[in-house]
């Protein structure tokens, strides 16, 4: 059966019965079809292509490179496309100390990112260094103890974000 | 020792020479300092200014200069002080040793000492609107709250000059001329290998001048150390050059051991040496990975990191951490090595030796690599010495500066290895020195494995009982080691308490940024990335 979206009237899109019938007809005709909200599709896409900003200030950045290399391979979440511009990035993995001179720069980078945006605080410098970072997702608890944050812990942090993002949840602003 | 005392009193009769310490100490007034410095350099061949340590002795402000003789590799230190706390002024030695340019700016930044004759007297690490001088003993930490507004660019500089009558005058100047085209690179930029900022003046694609703006990761480790006990301080040594974490910590341990007169068990010293070499290997592998990636060879990066994981596994099994292992301790090492340690090291050596051949096949002969690195960013031997560029970058320029050979420490004089020295001093040579040095690391590690096996039983005790709170006798000490990027020095001054009066870290990377302008001048802006990658600095080591 031939279905043309163009032929559907505007009201029909809101009519669940009409759409259910249409889906049944299509399935009967051998076409595989999934019905869902466009938001879900968007979230699924976003969660599997979260691109980090290259933002390594100190030691944790080396572990971030290990995360990108073969053993930890963050490409399996679709996270491997490390961006150099905040405008193309979805999250900052803040690796290392943020001092007084760097703080305005980090704030500006955060503001330049497009929504939805996330910050992962890595390692003990960022998490408890006494500076205020707008971290929406705290690093995994192991990260608090580790200095620098081992690649495995960063991996775990990325995974938390990956699992959380499809529901459109945002963590508490710390 | 007496010989040097005579020579110096001949050169400058007012200078006091003390030869009782580890290195001869010359105390001289600021008025005679510049003349003495020139004589020391030209007549006694103290060609290298190894360290400038700013000091606040409460009654006086001043500097301690460490000089190295390139012929005999002997060290000497000179103390220059001023009692004026309101307007402290010393004479600059920037014209004799260009390395003093950044070193003196650092001292100005932290102590407010103005150097007469310095061409560019600006702050080095702190924000332009910073109030006060943080390493002075009377500094109030509350005077600088966190400011989230952007700081302004530092377009103006100044210098102080002295006329014939001894009157000092301030002359304002500009960093860049009005008609120059200035491009900003950093601080958040992937190819600066951290948070480093350059302001490059361009003529088309050609770099005319580079102004290095540093301090985006300055944590004030030296200040923090003044409030810590000696074992606590060790923790911070690993967070500077994290690619030489073990080596830096080893250096600090050696400096404290020297002050206390402690002897380290041979097995512990051997383990430390092996860890140092593993660290160097891992650092050079990282350098390979980053240098290749900066030129677009992403695959080579994965190869380099594949082998690094082997070394990390060894660290992880023995020390419980992949980086910043906190393994050396004052008097020895924390615990004995893992039971499979020797087996793992031998395996890693075999794998990396094979992999090195693969790396060369993958990258070294590649036409892009050859064209972008050969003859680019040349640093002459003369400049390397003048700017105190040690480590692989200095050896690529033909300077024999390996501290393991010149002033052997630990057990290095028992080992058979070569110092890799190249001649041209371009990016390619810096890269090749690292590649060849990895082979030497493997050679040392294999010998060390044999020695460790012969040495004793597994689990034998590795650290003598050292009290947790220790008091160093009053005095000052300086220790140098060969870190992965050059000579790393630790200066400790103690007044006999549990906490030091002053700790200074002389980092090799800080000198490396001094030649960025020199090596990049008249090259393409794209080569800035290759040259800085081949110099291979670690930003937290610069800023400390």
C-alpha cells in the first residue's frame, strides 16, 4: 500500500486511531514500522553522539587520551569525536585544575555551548579543588578518590551520561 | 674548591665565597653582581644559568642563581639580595643568559623584584589585575577574590634602565606595534597540549613574533609546599610534569635524603631507577603519539597508546595507580614490587622494541613527516645552552646535557647506555632523539632486570624506618635529575622546622617555552604546532 505523508490532513496527525490503522495496514503489507515521539528519536540520536570538548588542563587529560585510544575506546558510545570548538560540542569533560586565570575562560566556553549541554567533573582537582564549576553530572564516586581520574573511571562517567541522556534527565546543578 | 674561591675573589674582591656546602656559595652585592656574572660566564665558563630562585628572607628579598660550567659540569650558586622591601631592585642578567628573561619575570611576578635592564618586565603567571606578590611572606591571600570577568590583554610592557649616574628610570613600551596583525591561539586549543596561549604576530602566513601567555594552570605549588611537611610535599611533585611523575618525586626524595644524610637500600634505589626509565619510556611514547597526531597521523597515535598501556599495567600492579603513582618515599620506596614485575618489564621491553620498528615504518620516512619536520624550527647549540634547553630537545641541538651522564645520580654510573645526541636541532632531530632514547631505556631496563634478580629476595625490606614528621637541619639544598623533558631541579631551604621556608622547582618545560619565539620566527603559522609538539612541553610543569 502506498502512503503519502503529504496526503494526510493536519488533523489526522493528532488522531491516534487513524495512525494505528495506518500502521496496521503498513505492517500487513510487509513494511516494518516503529511509531514513537520525535523527541525520543532525537534523544536516542543525541545520546549516541555526544561529542566532548577538548578541554584537558592537566593530568586527567592524559587519561582522557587513553579513553580515546584502543583499550577504553569511547567510540563505542559514539563519544569519540572530540571537538575543538565549544559550539560543536555537547559536553565538557573538565580534566584538571581550574585556577583563577582559567575560570573566566571555562565559563565562557560553557556559555558558548549549545543546549543540551553537560559537564563531567573529572578527578579530585575539579571535583573538590575549591573552585565552582557548573557541573551537572558529578564524576563517578571513584573519581573523587582518584588523582588523576583513571581512564576506567572516566569511562564510567561517560557511560552514566550515555544512559541518562535518552530520558532527557539532567542532574542537579552543583 | 679552594681553587674556585681564589679565582672568584680575584674577579670580584667584594664577593664572599663559602665552600663548606654541597656547592660553592658566592654572596655578592647587587652593585657588583652584573660584572661578576659576566666574568663567571666569560672567564670561568659558567655558561648555563640552571635556576633562578626568588627568595624572601623577611629581612631581605633576593635571588639565588645556580650556574653550571659546561666543561666540568660543576655547579655554583650566587646569592644576591636587597633590603628595600618597598622598591626592591636587582640587576638583570638577561643579556648574558637569555634564559633569565622568563625566570626573572617569574621572580617579579611572585616577589615584586624589579630587574634593571630586563627588556620585558611583565607578570608571568598571574592575572594582569592581580594584587600583591603571593610568595612574599607578608602576602594576604584574601586580597584576590575569584574574578569571573575576562582579563584584558596585556598590550603594554615596561623596562627599567639605569643611566650613568645610577638613576633608575621606567620606560613604557608596547608588546606589539600598532600595525602588526596579531592572532590569538589558545588557551583552550588542542594543539597547545594543554592550556597555553600564544599571541602570534603574522605577516601573511609567516610568524614574526610570538608572545607566550602562561599561567592558565598555575596552582602555586611552591607556595602550597611552604605550608606542608616534607612527606606531604612529595604528592605535588607528581602533579607538575605528570609524564615524569616518578622522576620528579625521585628528585624530591633525593634532595630530602641529601639534607638528612639518609642512605637508601640498594634494592629500593634500583626499583626507583627502573620506575624512572619506565616513566621516560611512557613519556616518549606519548610524545610520539601527540606529535604524529598533530600532523594528522591519527593511526600512529593509537599505536603509541597501545604500548603505553603495557607500562601503565606495570605501574598499576605495583603501585596501584596508572599515573602519579606515589611510589617513592623518603628513604626508599613504599613497598616492594609486584611478584611478576621483572617478567612484566621484560615482556614490555620486547613488545616495545618490536613496536619501535613499526613506528618508524609508519611515520618516520613518511613524506609529510619529512617535509614538515626536516629543517624546520632550528635551535642551534649555542641557543640551546643560552636558553638552558636540556633533555631531548637540547641533545637534538648537539649539546651533551644528560644529567645521568654529566652528574650521575642514583645508580646510573653502573649502567651501560649511550647519550643520544643529534646535530641539526630541527623538529626531525628532536623527534629522532626521543625515538632513539626509547631504545636506550629498554637497554637500561634489561640490565636493571638482571641486577634486580641478582639483588635479593622478593619482599625484602625496601625502606628504612623514617619518622612521619621530620625536621631538616637549617640550610639549603639543590638536586637535579634528568626528567623526561630535561634537567629537573628541586631547591629546598629549611630553617630547622618541620616545614620548609622555600621550595622551588626548576622545571625543564619552563625553559622550553622561552624558545618558542626563537624557533617559530620566520616559519609558517602551521609549523608552530609541529615545532611546539616536537619541543614536547607539559603545561602544568611550566606553570607549577
